[in-house]
C-alpha cells in the first residue's frame, strides 16, 4: 500500500470539516440562539409564577428588585373639605362628605374658610396630592357668606392679578358644590360659579363638574338641596375612587375656558324626586368666558360679551355687528338721559357720562369702585400687604407714606395716552379735553373715602391683619391720584386738592406730561409726578402712544412748567427693555430741563397678554439692569445721587443733592409740617408760598441704597409667594 495514500485517507475527514467549517459555525450559532431564547422564556415563566404566589398588594411594591412607594397610593394622599356657611347647611354637608371620604380609608380634613389663609396655604395644594372640595353658599344679593368672604375676595383678586399668573395653582385638584336658591335667579349659586371659575383661571385642575344645590324644592333637580348634595357626593366619591387608581379622565362636565357645567338635563334620564318647573330651562346656559373676566352671571346668546372675553375668529363678525348695534342704541339713550344718578350738582353742560355701561362693566370687573360718572377708587395691593404686616410700597420706602392709610383714586378715568404698559389694557376712556358731564369734587371725595373705608372694613378679622393697622387704615392720611387716567384733566382738580388738604390728607398727583397749562395752573400738592416714559420723540410715540399730534412739544412744555414748581417734584422713569433703556444722554438733557427734586427709575411691570400691547416678559428688565442704568444716568447728571432702593418693586430713587444734609439723606416727608404750610398758603390766598426743603424729613437707614434690607421695612415680615410661575421680584 502506498504510504502517501494512507496519509490522504486519514486527513480527508479533517479536510472535509475544514471545507465545511462555515456551515458548522452557522449551526453552532443557531443552536446558541435557541438556547438563549429558551432561557429567557423559562426565566419569564418562573417570574410570573413567583408573582402569582405574592399577594396583589405586595406585587405593586416590587420594582426592579427593590421596594418603592406604591404608585396607586400617591395618586390621592388625602381630601381637604373647605366650607363657607351662614346657617350651618354647608358645614353639615362638609361633615357628611368627610364621613364618606373616611370610609375610603383616606385622610380627610374639614376646614372653615374663615380660619384659612389662602395667601399662605393654598399653594401647598399644588404638590400635596390632595383633592380639595369647596362647599360654598351664596348669601344675600349674591355675596359669599361671612365666613367665606375673605377667601372669595382673595381668590378673585388673585385671578385678576397678572402677578399670580395662569399657572399659580397648576397641580391643585378641586371640585365645587354651591348652595343657593333659584328663587333668586340673578344670583343663583353665584359664589359657587365664581369660586369654580377663579380656581380654574389660576391653573387648578377641576376633577368634577360643579354641583348646584337648590333650596327651592320645586326647582331643585333632585327635590331638595339635601338630595342635590347627596347626588353630587356620590359622583365625588366615585371620582375619588377613580383618581386613587390613577385614572385621570375628564370631570364629566362640559369644560371650556373656566366653565364646567353638568350635562344638559335632556341628555340624562329623569330621576325620582325631580320636579322641573314648567317652561324652565337648564341652568347650564352658556357662561361668559373668564379669560380676563370675573363675571358670575350667565350670559345668553343675546347678551353682550365682556370687553375682555376671548372669542373664536369665525364669530368675530357677528359679535362686532352686535356690539356696534348695541353701542348705537346706548349712545341714543345717553343723549336723552343721564344713566347714572349723581348726588353732586352738574356744571350745567349737556355732555355724556364718561363711564358708559360697557366701561362700567369692564372696570368693575377689575376691582374698581366707580364714583359718579367719571371717578373711581381701588384698594392697592400694598395697602392690603401693609395691613397684614408684610411691607409697604416703594413710596413708603422713599417718602415715608403709610401704605395702609393710602387711598388710591382718580377724579378722571380718562387719559390722553395709550401706553403699552397700561395696567388696565386700555379699558378706560381716552380724550384730549374734558367733554363729559362733570361731578362736583365734594361728592367725589366723600364717596371715594366711603368706598375706600368700606373696602378696608372687609379686612376685619382676616387672618394676619394687625388690629392697630386696621384701625389706622380706616383714617385716610394719603391720597395717590395715580389710579388710572389723567387726574389733571378734571376741571375742578384744584378744588379737589383743597378738599384733600382740608381733611389733612397728603396729595401725590401723577400726570403724563401732556397738559402743560394745567400744570402751570395747578395749586401746591405734596408731591407732583411727571411720567417720563421716554426721552426722544420717536420712543415716546412708540411707548406712550399719545393722542395729541403735538405730543412732543406738550411733553417738553410740561417739563418746563414742572421746573417752576417750588414744591416737591418727581420724574417717573419706566424702563422698557429694548425700547428706552439706551437713551441715557437724552434722559440727562430732560433732567436739566425740568430740574426735578427726585427721579424714580422703575422697571416696567408686565401686565399680562393684551391685544392692545406687544409688551412681553422679555421687555421687563432685571433689578440689576435697572441698577446699572441708574448708575450710568447719575454719571451724566452731576447734581444728583442714588438715594434709596425698593428691590421688591424693582425701583430706585435718584435725589437732588440739596436733600443730602450733613451726609444724611432727607427724602422723607414731614406730613404734619406740610399740612401747616398748605394751611398758611390757603389762609394767605397764596401769598405765603413754601418749597420742598420746608417739609422734608430724614430717611431711615434701611431705606437707603446699599442697605442690607434692600428697602424693606424691618418692622414688617417679607412674604414670598411659593409659586414658581413667576419671579415676583421683577413685578
């Protein structure tokens, strides 16, 4: 046998394996894959069998090999039941609801709204995972009960105040049950509707359609208010159980822009005990959209819309035609008769009332107390703040005003400008001259003080209000004529000022520098302000949007007239980022023209979205930017220095060096001395004049620029809102 052949025969199997090695590798890989898949299936089956042997409650606690919080248990951590009751009905319902919630093994807390401070505590519900139920009754004339009065007022103010924002209560979950009597159709469940709406406007999440209890057994949907409540309670408990499971479906009502109504009665089966009156209509008629509104009344399709309502574009033509027709009808009515009764005498003119029905509605919704046909008064938020010991406004820091004793009013709601930063979004009237009916100053001041005192009275017993400040607040000591409009337009402004001083009330008058003749003729005031919103003709037109064609000359003439005033004068500069912050040299030239005693420099306040303004948060300067602007401006005006700061208002005060005596600033006002001087001026028929230095007072250390307090009075306690929706230091 050939040995070479033997070798070949022995190596042939190995050669065959080598030639077919790729098939071998493929088979090995396929087998490995099958083995891996088999192991995965076995492991999954083993895990499932283990889970079946573990109790269901325990399964939910196992996550990735370690124990965590059960997710279903944190969907609802508890229920808070708030009630506002006058006769005890709402309180009784709260106890019944609490018992039902307790049966679900949920923590429950029943809270009397009279003892609850929403300013401090309501934002806790944003992250608490609680569900809040509000049981609120409507009392006489559609007002809240005494126990819920403060809560409703605070909630309404917050819903209207742009500083809170539309996400202030985002994350809070709530449901509302209102108690009312349909025998009073214009006020039926007014408070419940309003609370529901205001919470929604602040970003809270409605979990259940509003319930409406009716004391009128004939009209009650279920035969009595108790039955109405029990039906709503059953829905609330059912909804609560769904929320505990993590279900986050809609509340079941017809929710749109603040309105949440139950389904129409026609879509529901008739329930036992229901006695709908003949010819009655569902109470879920369309309500006014609450984007900037706080109307509690239902508005049918034939009623006019609020000026601040949001409408669909496709409906705009119909609405405008309706509004034009309505306006023509109202104009004809106003020409024939006065729509508002005035206790004061008229000047005999036949002009129309300045406050038209539409304006009255819009301004009332913004919290104004309107007086006669052209005046108004409103409670400043700083007045409320100082009543509660939470600090005063920048005027308190700069000039020693007691904010809780200050009345903010105006004898003229009309204005000659349409400023882009107008707080009222131009709901007030405009004009270049007085062409309306005129009320007498005696009546205006009398009703302004009465309205102001009535608003102060509403704070009696409110949590946190200091008794001594409440008593002081009932006696007006200062008057800020800067509410809205142009007070100097009022033909009897000098008589009005004289009445103020006769009542020992100091006067702080603000003008937009479009009425130079009126400034010249103006009698002495405690402090006269001129708004200097820009330093060039183009920027002034862009920011103030004046009505006068010769606005720039009128502006310059007003500043010249200001320079001739011997009493305290102030330039008020409002900085609008990207619009007027780069006009330093021009501002310095205006300062030399008017020679003001003081210059207030304040960052613009963003007032929310408005079709009347293109202003956004991007135009609001940071406090550090305002400080930098002030330092640069002071370098250009050698007779002035930075004196005071109020960081919370994003505002600084530049003062003339004549108010710095012996190295100390004297920017504050000796109000008693001013009253003595103005009395001597009046008694002498204007012969005995006086100047700003005659009634100045030393500025406390905490108010000075550079102090650690940053302008906050150490006697008070700084209160910061807990919401992160907006940095209020910029407001």
